[in-house]
């Protein structure tokens, strides 16, 4: 238990492999639950939380005028939602990044006086100039750097394209910010690019979404701030041990969003690697872990991987929770070919996300036949996996004849519908409950 949270790891897999089999797949579910100890999450947790809000103040935010007004109101709402004592700052971004509050390059405390001064400064925000997001992020990183411990959470709002700098500058900025803080990204309107914000959000282990209507922005900011206030443990990582003869194929978060963590590997010891997961509150996340072992024999029983939940203090205090991925040879092909339900479900969710991405890319490239096939496949997968939210979004892009199964693209697709589908394509649905069964 740490900061009032108890962590638990469960592993779902079919451990039985055919003789000569090498690939082991498992869904590793990590759950953090409140320990129930009163007073375990109090002022100390609050004092260790820092929130930085980055608001796009480029000239495009002036059109329509409701956009900059909504951004001001949403930021005020976020400041009001900060817990007493939390450190915070507000940054205005265009081709540069400047402090809105506090007026100096530093952090303020969320108290009555601090909130009132911040809200006054926010209400005076004006929009002009271009967009260079790496400069906003680098100023945020500088502020977070002064508080290296605790939960470090950022919110970035934009309405446009990052045309004020080249790809190399953004990549360099993201590299400097990676693993320093978590950042949720929101695009207002429909003139921004989903892949650009997704790149920032995935690098910084945050979320991305569209807020098409300015009037919905304040509630979205409140929800993001409330979620940040619920985080209690920072810098949580998955530590994977694998045998010397094994190869880690991949580590992917598959719930609540799909994020490939494979390239985030940080060596942490003999045959162990850490994969950062950001900050945690009381929540559940699931990961797909793939390991390649030496060809298995019928009598072999082995540990393919050990997964531990760790924080920077774990080398002294030990892991917060641990789970085991096993492998066992069998001559029973029926037993060996059973696909674990959890593994099958999230593999299907990955296919769903890929089909949406490929379909939208094909449509953008003018290949309407490919777009129809891939988005039709996505609609089929969304329906079969119970992903009702994605099914509803797909219904605004394609229509399926319920009698013949014929799929066709809708003749008119709004930019909002397309961008919402793209932004939310990586969200996953949980496995439908059913009676418990053996893993085989």
C-alpha cells in the first residue's frame, strides 16, 4: 500500500503451448483501490500535486469569438476545481509561451487568494500570433522541474495546427518532456489535427479528445481537473523480468486506451525493464504482454515473465504488486489452441482501432473502396465486441444495410464526426462479464 492505494495484479492467459511453441500472450490487469485507511491521503498528497494549464492564445482562437471566451471560462473552471493547497500555474501559448499566473516563472498555491488572482489574470487573456506547442510544453517542463516529486499533471488546449515550428522542434520538445509529466490534450473546434495532438498525448501518457462546441469546454476541463485531483501515486511503472533466453515482443496498454509502451523500455536491472505508466488514482488498467521463449518441450513448465508494479522507492520497499506469466508444453492441440477470452477481446480491440485509422487514412487519400472496406470492418468489430460508443460514432461515417450487410460511406460526413471517431478510436471497451472459467 502506498498513499492510501492497494495495488493488485491479475494475469489472464492460456499458458499451454503446443510442442515447439514460442509465443506467450497475457493480459495483465492492474487495479489500484483505496485502502480504506483514514487519513492516508491527506495534506501530504495535496502538497505533492502540481497542475499546469496551457491555453492556446493564437489569433485563430478569435474566430469564432466564443472560442477564446470559452477557453477563459474553462480555465477558470479548472482553477476552481483544484484542491486546496495544490501547486498550479497557467500558461498562455502562441509562438511563445508566457506566464499568466503566477506572473513570474514559478508556481502558486491553490487557496482563496491564489484562485482569485489567477481567475482575474485568466479573464484578461487575449488571442494573437501563431502556434508553437513545443515552447508551451518546455515552459511547463521548467515549472514541473522545480517540483520533481509527486503527481505532475498538465492540460493543453489548442484549436489549430502547430504551424509555428517544424517537426524537429516539436520532437525535441517532446523528448525533453517525456516521463517528466502527464499531459491531457484537447482540441476545440475542427481545425486542429488529431494525429498531432495524439502524438503529444501518447508521448506524455495522457489523453486526447475533441471538444467541438465551445460551450462544452468548461465541463470537460472540470472533468480533467477532477481526474487529476484523484491521482495519488506518481511515476508508477511496470517492471518486467524475462528469462535470459526469452525476448519481450511488446508491452501495450489496452484499457482504458490503447497505447504501445514497447519503445518506452528503461533497463532497471538484470533481465528487468521498466515501462512508465504515469500517475495513478483508484482505477484499473490492462496491458497486453507478449513474450517469445525458446521452443517449448512437452514436459516444460516455466516462468515466461514476472510483472511487478513499482515506483521510484520500490528498490528499497519492494514492488507494490506482482503477477506471473507462465508457459507449459502440451501435446493436446485442443488445449493448446484455446485463445484466452481476455486476450481475444483486446486483440480484437486493437484490430478495431487499426481498421478505423486505416479507413480514415484511405478516405483522406481518396481511396474510397479501401475506406469503405476498413470502416465497414470496424463497424462489424465494434458491434461484435460490444463497443457501443464506437459503433455510434461509426454510424455517422458508414451505413450498413441490416438485411444484406452491404456497407457504404455516407455521402456527407461532418468534420466533427470524422475527428471524433479518430480521436476516440483508441478507447477500448471492457470484456463483457460472464461466468468464471478456467484458463485452460
